[in-house]
């Protein structure tokens, strides 16, 4: 490390002798406003993900009787944190009364009355209630090897089957290790020749066609092609002298299902300063036991990952453009708790208006809006989820910019492949308009899907904002430099092209620092001076030469996303070390440059701080 660092210092000494060039700039397109919702203070969940914490001692087991085999390899995410509700990740064994209670019954109790104390359950509906990897559940429950019975011996079991979606049930027999032979198939699609309506409970009897000479057989129950569908449960299985009712299984405590999952900083109804939300949602003024799920009464703000997990994903995780806090209108999740009937009391309508966005000095017809969006529509005879975006200039009327409808027959249909998009809209701002607001609406919805947005950016030609205020908070701060690096330099986004040369690079960073902020490269704390305090700050962050991502105040001064010798070269070449505050105008060509020996002493000391911190952290 010492040898390599001395090489870096040698590069510094050479570079410092080259001096600095001043770059002037003009800006063709100004960022007027940005909002990524990250400044919102999130609080604890209220309803979503919180139920009565119901710890039970003997309700569930993943392990079947001796000799039985459960194949869960076809359960998406099995064995990871993305396997849905663990009690229902594939075939499992449980107290049927607890199963009915924790699942909200939905007719499961019909089977619980007949099934004894333990039953085998495959329940896609319950499995889907927590974050999981995408895909369909395919799971198989197999008996031990059983001696083949007589020619008319029946394979019998008690079952509960509730069809839904593509969910499929099969029973197969494998004789003496041979290929499985299908004995039974139930499918959920009404048009299928194998469609099977509800059986709850129902005794099933199948007489297999046993091959000549067969000695042993293994029966398998297959629950396949399941997502957020219903269930299949089996009990009281018998064939010849073999029988199994699962009553001898030792059950253990519940892990996730029926347990409270509190979280502290995940949700808020309060948006950014100046924003306003108007809700017309059935039950919104009712007590907490009859207003739907509190977190989703109209537009809300939530941690994206918590929203995905609490909602059981259902393609919400496809919104990869977003990160951190997002704005969400999710009538699907709102509908998961009791509320007045939408058809008689009115549909789910919610409108979110931004704060005022200044258009002072902006050229007419040049405003552009960009934001990230996740939209999943649903349409049927009752619910017709619709989205809209409108703009209002000064005190004028609202003007619709676009309309998204869920009806495939509509000219404004927005399809189901819209869960991760960057939306760009040209806004025809009139001459003389001084301000505008935007309104995002989701309305005419019931138990439909969602609309979520993040990373709003408004830009225009002319004035209307502070040059270099990329995060739109009215300040020139480190957040602007970090955006310049992660968005401008990384993507060559010309809205960050401060010197107007058609390329976004370190030269634009120098313009921001030297001319816009009027400070020095290396001023980590942006207090107007580059001195030893800044070096202490960046080396204390322990990012030097680690290849870890770094921000401006962690030493990424050249905008490549890391802190290494290139940043030191960039800073000291700017000739601002210990030069005090910048005077007005360009950097003076005669600014003092410290002697290489003093640089060597200082940086080695700072490097020691960084290394010491790194050692303590390991």
C-alpha cells in the first residue's frame, strides 16, 4: 500500500505543475424541479402487514411422516427470503382449524371440521401473501413405497379443493420406480375438460390399473401452476393395508403466518412540503375497522421494498427504476380489509397535486416532465381503474396531459406491460405563466391493481430555477453533485452539460464547483474552502482505493463514483488547497499551491486515519 500511495503522490506532484484552465458555461435546459420522495419522514405501518400477533405452539410443520417426501424445488424462491409465507411454501402439514383461522377462513373451515388435528395443505393463496420470487408454485407430496394391493384395491383420501386461475391438481402412481402414471387431474379453468368445481370436503376413491407383476407403488399429489389462487388439502389417505391421517406428526410454532410484522420507517400519508392529496375513498372517514387498509386510503408514500413485501409482490417488484420511497395508489391492497361497498358508496378516487413549480423566466412551450412509473391495470364490469395527469398554470383551469384506461377497447388503454417505465411528457406552458402544478389521479377503481411513481423531474429552456440545483431543493449542495455523477456523467444526460460541449464529464463538475458554487474542487463539506478538514472528512469515510461507491463528501470529486488517486489529482490541480474562500469571478491563476513535501506529509497522515477506521470496521 505504501509503495502504491507514493506512486499516486508522484502523479500529484507532476499534475500540480500543469496549472488549471477556467471553463465558462451557459445552460440550454434548466432543471426546474425534482422530487424523489426521499426526504419524506416515514413512520410505522398501521394496518398493512400488522395483524394480531398470534403465537401458537403446535400448528405447523414442514416435515411429513417417515418415508413421505415433499418436493419444494418448484416453489419460486424456496430457501431464500423471497419464498412467500414460509408456512405455505409448498406442501406442508398443519392444524386445519389454525389454517382456517389464520387464512381468514374463506370456506377452509368446511374441511377443518372433517380433517382431524393435522392435514396436508398446499395453499397458493396464503403463500402469495408475502414477498416472493416471480413464477408459479409446483410442489409434490409423495407417499412411502407401498405394497401393491389386489386388482380392485382403491386408493382413497379425503380432500378440500377450491379451484382458481391456472391452479392444477394431479395424483400419479409410480410402480417399482417406473415413470409416474396419472390417475387424476383437476384443473381450474372452466373451459378445460379436466375442470373440477369446489370439493370441500369430499372423499375420493380411485382404483388404479396396476401393471402385471408390479410389487410396490408410490402415490404423489401434485399441486402445480399455482400463484395467488386457492388451495388443495388432503387427509385420511389409504391403500390396501396402508393408511395415514398425519395425526402422529409433531407440530411446531408458527413463524410468519398469523404473526405481527411491525416496521418503523415504512409509510406516510404526508407528502413533500406544498403537496396536497384529495381522497374520495369509501370508508375513509370511518373508524379503523371499516375503512379498508389504512396505508392505502388514496395516494400514500411508502418504502418500495416494504410495499412489495407487504403486498405479496404480484409484479410490484418489476418497478426497478424506483428506489427508496415511492408514491403509491394501490386499491388492490386497500381492498384487503373491510370497507363500504364501492358499487353503492362510490369508487376509489384519489388525486395528488404537487407543490407550485416556478416558471419565472421560462420560455413558452419548453417545459418537459420526466418521471418513473409502475402501472398495472385491471378492468371488469365493476371496476374500471383509470389514471390521469393534468397541469394547471397560475390560477387557470386544469388541463389534462394524458389519460390511461384499463379497458382494452379504449383508445386510451394502458396495458399490463407498464410496471417499469420512464414517462416523458412535453408541456405546452403559455407565454407569461409564472407557476404550475401537476396532479396525478387514480380513479373509478375498486379491487384493481396500482399506480406508483418516483423520480419526478421538470425542466425547461430559460430560467425558472437555480442553475445546478439538480435535486430541486433550492440549494446547491452535495446531493446535486452526486446526481451529476450518477445521472449526468454515468448516462451522459445533457441536462447536466454545464459547459455546453455536448458531453457530460469532469469538466462540467469543475464548472459546478468553481463557477456555480464558487468554491474549490476538494471542498468536501462545501463550506467554501478546501483545507485539512475536508481531507479528514473523506479519509475518515474509509472509501479510499476500496472500489466501493463513494459520494462527493466521501471523496468522489471527479465524478467516477469512487474515491481514489484520480480524485486527489483533480482536487489539488484546482489549486485551491488552503487558498481560503473563492473571490468573485474565475479562479485566479496565481492561487497558492502547497509544496509537494507538505502534501506528502498531510496525505500520509490522512491515509492513516482511513486505514485505521477500516481496520476497526473489520
